């Protein structure tokens, strides 16, 4: 065992890891040799969750084989959201007007607290009518850059790899596989870059520009609230809304509870 092997062994023992690999099928196949240098490890808590570990037989344009395994996890609760573009704000305004009460003649802390809570609930009910909450869905998008030429080269790589595994190591044949893999990788990079260039050039409308901006900014959850304080944070409870209203419209006032 060399120094890298000793370092890996020390890591496994120090972190209490378990090796998931099953069988003796090689994970790396080259024109010179076959070996099992790719190791899948898991902690003690997750070892029993891993199932059906195997080395994929197909070629994926690499000397290293694709490793597949499943993980048993509990189902996550579905996420819900509102589609603000497909909603009808006229229904929202009409519903909100029907639920709002007439202006009050006198105000107190108790009355103001009740009115803010009523307004908060009324807005949610109106939104449920105009913009109902629906389960979030993330449909898979097809790779628009993929074409028949890429499919042809991909098929040639798979056929060459299968023949190589059946016939053993042959110098000319291994060079052929390497050349086809390099050609396939070069083509996919070219197609992806061309698709990205076309996408940027066609961003000539607000929806497309917004999508491009979202890609550059990365994924970020935007919290939606009814009121925002000076720090840019949304109020999430009726109490926070009351405090914000009091500080904004009655700065320096002292709260007196009314029985």
C-alpha cells in the first residue's frame, strides 16, 4: 500500500466510514489495466439506507464506470406556492373589498390589533380565491442542444466500448475508443456553448431577460409578506405588523392596554 492508500485508510477509520462497494467488478477500465479505484463510502447512520449498489455496464465517455445506487428516504412533504402571473387581481380586489369593514371612529391598541389581524386574514382569503395555492412542480426540460450528430457519436462510443470489453486490450482499438470519446466530448461542449450564445442573443423581451437575470443571480427564495420594515424584512405575524404601523404612524407613542 502506498501513501495515498494509507491516507485513505486513515480517513475511513478516523471518520468511522463504511465502504459500500459490492463485488469485484472494476470501476476503471483503460487500455492498460482494470482496477477498482472508485470507492463509495457512507457514515454509520446512512449505510443501511444505501441499496442496489452496482457498476453501470454502459460507457459514458470516461475510463471510469458510472456507479449507481439507491437511497431509501422518507417522502418529503410537497411544496406549495401561488402562480402570480396566472392569477386574477380583479377577483382579489373585489373579494378584499367585500371583506373589509367601514372606517373606525375611535382607535385603541386592542381595536388596532383586531383590525390588523382582520386585514391579514382577509388578504389571505382573497388571495386563495384569486391565486389559489398549488403544489410546486419542476418538470424536466429536454436538452435543446442535443441533435442527431450527438446521438450518432454517443452510439458509436457505446458500441466501441462494448467491443473493447469483449475483445480485451488492443492498441489500435483502444486508440479508436479514445478518439471517439474525445470527439463526442468536443461536440457536446460546442453544442452547449452555441445553445448558450443563442439563448443570450434571443433575450430581447422582459420575460427572457428576467430568466437570464435569474440564472446569473442563482436560486434564491423570495419571501413574500404584507409589510416591509426599514431593514427590508417582511412582517410574518399580526404582532409585527402592529408594531410596524405604530412605529411608522405614531412614532414615540406609548402603548396603553384598554380593557
